[in-house]
């Protein structure tokens, strides 16, 4: 049988010496328990503090850690390239300058019925075209922008007359100097040539005016006859007595003398009879002397002067009467149009129908772009400026600004008209009636230039423009090395400005400060 000690494993057997030392330590710990507890707490606190210090942050440390890092410099490199400043608008594509045609029919003696020459839509009207035929009379197209507002007849004066003369000169006919705004005889006499050019007779003269001419011609003839008679009488008076009258007077003197001598020789002499014969002789002699004196033509000259005055008046009346039958250009037979040729866009008139209001709408034969721009943008533009617009296929096409029309009130949008470069028929078909985006260059640099963002520019003490160039590390903030370069600015576009250094060096790629 084994005792209790034999039931324990060999490893659990504590040598006597070892057990004695363990007992000693146990006695020491037991006697100094308070000291050991204090020491253990201190060690645990130390280790806990080290561990917690790694994960627990004090408020002061948290505030310090949350503070932003020291600010650096925001920079951009100096660019080198072209700058272009554009104004972008939307524009409608259509034929230029549409115009509603109305015809003055107040001068027609009858109804204003369309009798022919009705144009088709798309037809082109040029100078000397017949736009329409009304009551058998043509409506002739002439170049001009002032509508016909009255008939042109001898003696009228004004800008419409000057326009007529200029238009006639443009079609190769001479109606006189356009600088003279009077519809004179030369202008009137050119009217038949105008109608001959379009194959129509000249408008008939007023019958009353024709009758006035005939009456004036008769008055001139009568005055001429009266003057002829007065002149004959004057010529006769100027010649005085003829030879027969003088001979008769000589014979009368001789006969009276013989009778006196015979009476004086008679015996006895009759004194009374002699005295009578002496008186008769004296009278015959007086009459003979009168025939040799210069004739008195006062009355005859007065008759001639009166006849001349009457003839002048009759001739003046004839001139006036003839002016009344000079060719007239009726207002309803001319159609001044600017910008010829013109395209017929719409026709309201029809053959056999009476004219009422607009007879047709015409426009320029060339395509135009019409859009609007804000007043501030429009003031940057001017006629002749180049532009470009988008085609349906995604490409661009050049155009030119032609006119700028301000709005009615301050601040209203301006109308901008542009003329595109020649377009193909296919492009015209695609563009007609569409709205396109138009870019108009209002400023461009002459090739590549140095340019920086507007934010990089600052003002110096004298008002000069400057940029701050960074030579160190921009992340160093205020400690980064920088230098100021004085520049002269040029075109500004798309948030950038052209710069030219005037004091200091500046090159493409240099970093300039735009913020912190």
C-alpha cells in the first residue's frame, strides 16, 4: 500500500529548502501587505497613464491639433498664348431687311385691279423690273430708300426728286443733276425713256392741259399778227412822204403861185381875190415843207411796244401750258427699293383682284443674321467687326457686323445685324429660319502674349499694376521668397489679362500669387 505521499505527482514535491524560502517570502508579503498594495497601485497607475496618454487627448491638445496649418500661397503659372474677348449672342437667320410693298392707287381714275406681271415667290426684283401691273400700268422698280409719296411733275422739288434723278443715273438714263432737287424740264423729258426701257407708253397727259396748250398757241399766233401790223405802220411812218406826195405838193405850190400872179396882173386888180390867192400859196408851200421834215413815229412805236408785250405774255402762257403737259411720273407707278436686288417672299396680290393694303413682301436677296445684345455688350461692337456662327454640321462660318440699332429706351437691348460670308445653297436651306449662336470678337491680341489671371494683379503705390512672383516654395506661406514685377496690362478676356513687364523679369511658367 502506498501512503498519501506516494499519491502526489513527483513534480508537486517541494524540496525542503525551497519550501522554506517560499514560506519566508510569504511571511514578508504578509507582514508588508499595505506597502505592496500601494506599490502595485502606483505601477498600475503608471502603466495606465502611459496607455491612456496614447489614446486620450486633453482639450488644449485637441484645440491645438484642430488649428489650421500655416497658410501657403495660391499660385498659377504665367501663361503664353493668344487672348480673345468675345460677345456671344443668338441670331435668327433669314433674308435681309424684309419690306412690305404697298402701292399708291389714289391717282387711278378707276378701280385698282391687278392686270398682270404678278411675281412668283422667290422671284428677284432688280432695277427696272416691273413688280406688278395695275389697271394696265406698270409699277417700275427703281433704286432708292424713300417711298413714293407723291407724283413727280414739273416744278416740284424735294428729296424724292433727287432720289429719282440718282436712280435714273444708276440705270443709265439722264434726268439731270441729282444735286438739283427740282423736277425740271430735263427730268420730265427723261420719263419717256424710263417707260420705253420697260416697254410701256408714257402716262397720258391731262386733256384740260392739252386744251390749255392749244389755246395758248392760238394766243401767240394772234399776238404775232398784231405785232406785224404795228411794225408795218411804224416802218411806214419812218419813211415819211413818198415822191408822189411830194410831187403833188410841188404842183399845188406852182398852181397857187400862177393863180396869184394872174390875179395880180388883172386890170383892175381884185385886192380881195389876190389876198385869198396869197393865203392859198402860203398854205401850199407850208404843206410842201412839212413833207421834207422828219416824220413823227411816236404813235407807231407805241403800237409796236404794246404788240411786243402782248406777244411775250402769250408766249409765257404757252410755256406754262406746255409745262402742264410735260410727262408726269405717277406715285403709283414707281417702287423705290433699297438694297437691290430684292427677293419676293410673299405675294398677296392676285390677277383680277383689286389691291387692298400690302401687295407683296420682299426682302434682301442675301441672307442676313439678326440678333440682339445687352446695351453694355453692344457698345463694344461696331460695324465691320468680324464674327462667326455655328453651322448645323458643327463647323463655324464667318460673318461681319453690318448695323447696330439702339433700343428705344436706355437699357433696352440693341439689335445687331450681320452679313454672313457666301453660303452654299445647301447651307442656305439648312439655315433658313434657324437660330444660331454667334460669337463676335471685340478684342484680340496680336499673336501669343504673356497673360495672368486678373486676380494676380495688384496696384502699386503709384497706381501701377504689379504681379507677385514666387521664387521659393509656395507652401512656406509668408516665409516663401517672392518678388514684385511691375507690368503694363493689355487686353482682358475670360478672366485673364495680357501683361508686359516694365520693371523686373517675367516669363511663361513663372508662378504668380493669386491668393493665400
